[in-house]
C-alpha cells in the first residue's frame, strides 16, 4: 500500500458514525474490502485506524515477544485493549465504538490525519492543540529524528 496523504475534517453523528472523506476513501480503496482495526493510540488521545494488512504485519512483530516476560505480557494486553474490527459501510461510513469515542474525546468535529500507512482519528480541538504544542520544538525533533551527523556524510 502506498503511504496515505492528507488531513481531513469531517463530522461524527450521534451514533459515532464518521463518513470517510472521498479523497481518503480513494486512497484506501485497494484495502476497503479487507476491513480495518481501530485502536487507542499509545502516545496521544486519538485513535489509530489500521488497514487489516498493516495490522497483521504489526501483530506478527508483537507475536514474537516472549509472553513469559511480564513486561511483554503487560504491553500486549495494554496495546490491544479496546481494539475493534471496523468495516466501512455501503455509505462510506465507519462506526466508532462508544468506548473509543470516550477515550479520544470525539463528539462531533473530527480530523482524520494520514500517518504513513495508518489514519489517526482525532477530536478536532485536541488535534489542533497537539499540532500547536508540537510546533514549539518541531525543528529540534525533526533534526533529531531525520537529521544525519556530518560524520555519516564524510564531512568533518
């Protein structure tokens, strides 16, 4: 699957149904029929929507952890807590379960943000706050994560 592109604003109805934006639905069209996994994010108060293929690849890594180590077992339990299989209905909507709506603080205004091969689903206000908070030190973060030492390029 190609990396996903874009950030989209949409609405959740009273039942927790969210219409997939058409541009995102088009990008996900090769995997729509396989379904998705929706889970709590580890580091942010948002949800992560994994195409089934991506989820299965992640679970094969998790499955290699030794479950006889308590910290591994605890991690697996917490990482998979609240995980739900989600399908897009004929109208192009996905239903976000109430417990995941509560975790993410989603009420009505939603942001769907691409994150390489998954989609983050946010309450709009929380998304904007997270982006604003991150801009303060984004340059430092970018340098640390993506920057290379001069020694790696043969420059000293």
